[in-house]
């Protein structure tokens, strides 16, 4: 069996999932990479190339088959070349009575005395958390580079000088070598999944499956089977425990437990379900009967008008710091105002000017309507208001006034209505209430990719077209939020 370091990436990205290995080994059709994923890969390659230019002369080992690249890597090391770019190593071993061939490499081998430093370039800001431990989402980075170090040791009977990660912040972070122990354990799991004859159970999850290449396959399968993991507040560990108890669907759970019994039920980690039991059974009932269950009257203040408020932002892994490139607001109600988007230009001061424009637009609304609810979905808008107050200030107190008038519909909806859907994202809820969009393709990641495409496009006409598509998407986000608010107000009656 042949394994490569890419198999470790498949196991852990976008989140750890052994089923991904099994599906890949069976030739299961994959989804096309999303626009944002392609963009991230492009930035990662640019980051790598930029670092390569700082290293001087190098031996380029990118061309050829894995075997050819392995041979050329060996010649380069024998000749004591200073910089090896994209080297490949190889070794045979036996894991769980299975003979395997392992190929692995790194971005750079950098000569140091009679040894080499192994260095990988990664588009991450920080490898470790505040406690100095490698972040869970970066475990694959550690496993890949320690596997390469293990292969180096197998070939040259010496540990590499050092294992280094060159981050997006242009910092070098070191990774201790564990003798390849963790990487070989990961390979053991990959072998196990590849040799299974029956499809293993792995619960779906919004964050777990979001960017996975098998997302469509797994979610369609889960929906067809009424999988218990689709029930809101049933997490991965609880879904597995229920599945082990032969409670596999949301149709089955209602008759399997009383609230008190489910509260005492333990997930695979030994934790009780506790207070979530009542809402889990309610959510499962809503899905099984395909109907809404009213919990209480939605707690929404009655006004003649409301401001819908939605942001489009770029995460810190794609920019020097997290930024909002579009602040969208519009008044709805008895008086429908105009769409007021504030878009960050591509100039150095574009971010700050967009913030000031947004505050000016909000101030005009306050002058006309007085204190008026700024309606949004989830905590993102409040978090960014706080971030931008700290970044650029709030001399006139407009941002603070917006904060005092924020109305987050997510907790209101969750407390008021159990819906027959697999969660409470705005995109899920809008589909439930029948809201229709005009764009065939949309979403936050899609919009980020469009914004960056516009940023690097020198054709003004095309650039404007891309920005207009993002504006339409954001405007429809506001329409969607208003539609959900109207739906909640109707149930308040």
C-alpha cells in the first residue's frame, strides 16, 4: 500500500474525519473546490514563492515522478546542496502487518553544517495557542513535517537539525521532533480506513463538513436516512453514542427517551446530555413531523421601522488583519429606505474610509428615525463593531449608539421556534421560510473570492461587475434578514 503526506492532510482537513479516507479510497465522487479554497491555495503558493526568493540559489526538485524526485533528492543531499526546493523522501515499513511505502516531503531542506533544517511554508498567522500548544486545526502541519523528519531519519540515520514552519506573519516557529510517533499513528488510522469493507459511521456536522470535498455526498446521505446527527444540539460525540445504541434517526429518538432519561444519557466521552435534552427532543420532533414547534412568543420590540445590518469580511488568514470590506445597512418597515453599502476600496486607507462612511450612513438614519433597532444575525456584527471602534475610534459615539440598538435574531429564533431543519444559520432559516435569491451562487466565502478577484483585476469594467455582484449578494442578505424578521413578527401575533 502506498501512502503520502497528503493522506494526513485528507485525514485532518478541513477537520479530522476518518470517513474522508474511506470515501477517497473507494473513488467516491468529489465536489469541485470552492472559489475560496482555490484562492487560499493561490495565496499559499505566493507565500511559498516569496520566501523562496529570499533563500538564494536552490535545487529545484518539483519535476518528475515521486521515485525520480526521491532519487534526485538523494543526489542533492549527497552533493551537499545548500537549498533543496520541494524534496521528496521515501521509506518502506510495516504497520499492523501491512507493508506500506511512504512518500513525504517538505517545501525546503536548508543545509546546516552536515545536516539539514526541514522547513514548510504555511498560510497561518500563529501555529500555537496562548498556552504554547499547537492549535488543533494545525495538527496536520505538525504531522506532515514530523513524518518528513521520520523519513529523513530512515534514509540518513540522523535526525534533521530542526523542524520549522514559516508563517504568513513571516515568522519561524519550531516543531519538536517526536520520532514520528504521532504521524505513524495517523498512518495506522489511514490504513485501517482504507482496508474496511463496510462504510463506517461518521456523523455530519456544519463546521466539520463545510469545506469537505465529500460534503454533498455525506449530507445527501444523512438527509435521506434522517440521520440523528442532523438534529440541532446533537453533537458528534452524542450522535455516535446514540448510533451505538441503535438510535440512528431523528424519527426514533422521541420514543426512545423521556426528557429525564435523555438528560442522563452519556456521550462517548462520558458527559451527560443534561439541560439540552428537552430542546434536542423538541428539535427532533420538529424534523420528524416536518413542522415548526412554537416555544414562546418571539421577544422582538415593536417598531414601525428597522435597520437590517449585514457585513462581509475577510478573515485574518487571508489578510494582515481581519477586515470588513462591506458594511451593508437598509431601513425596512413602513418606510423602506435605500440600500446603503460602504465598500472598502483597494487603497491603503480604504478600510478606514469605509468605516467612516458606514458611521455617516448610520448617523443619517438615526437623525431621521431616532433610536431604531439594527437587526442582524449572530454575533459577528457586534464583534466587528467593537474591533473597529478599537481600530479607528468612534469620536461621535455613533458606533456605540448602534451597539445599544442591536437586535440579534439568532438567539430570538432559537428561543422561540424549533424548525424542521439541521440548524439555525441564516441560510438554513431563509430556506425554511421560503425566501428566494436571484443569484445562483452566493455565500460569504464566494463573496470573499469575488472581492479578491476584483482587487487584482486591472479591467475597470470587470472590477465594477464583480463588486456589483457582491453588493447584490449583500443586499439580498438584508432582504433575507427582513424576511426572517417578518416571519418572527407574524408568530409574535
